[in-house]
C-alpha cells in the first residue's frame, strides 16, 4: 500500500517524514519556489491557490484554460520537486449547464497548453458530492454530469 499526503503548508521536516512513511505522492499547496522539496517521493502534485480567480479563467473557456496553464508555468517551473504535476482549479462549478460547458472547454484548453509546455496536469478536482443531485434524489441528475 502506498500513502498519499496532502500538505497545506510545507515545512522542511516534512520531506524526511514523507520518505519515512513511504509516500508515493504528496500534494503541496502554494509550494516554496526555488527550494528543493520532497526528495525521494515519486510524484508531487502542486496546486497554487487561485480560488479567487479560477472562475474567471474557466468562464473564458478554451482560451481561459490555455492562459491559466501558461500563467502558472513559470511558478511551476521554479518548484523543485520530483515528478511535478500541476493541479488545475479547485472545486469548479459542476452544477449548471454553463458551468459544465465552460469547465469542459477550459480543461481542453489547459490540456493543450500543458502538452505544448511539457507539463503534466491533474484535472477535474471536484468536491465530494459535486456534482450533486441538487436535492432531487435522482441519480440520473448526477450521472449525466459525469458522462
């Protein structure tokens, strides 16, 4: 069994602890730039807090997704961590037709920009129970969103 860790605020002692527990992945929010992190961990998922601006990128669809990745690239490039993966926006709107349409388009744009830059992405970080049934108790309401 492999352990995966979510680190909100990275501290120097955590690298040794992460190796000791044998974590295969570690997720770091707003990681330090230009500072070696988590040596010995296979993969590091990096998310820069952008919850306040993410809806604006997503609302711009395909071009917003491309712009998001290009604008995050310099910071990601400076993160010194093994197997870096950039996580896209956190818990986006998945409960409206417009939200889903924009998220789909923005995600495709982000994938294309990441491919051009050689960046690996983690996409579709949605909240537990999101998409949800909007209190309809109708499973079809949820399943069409995933489809």
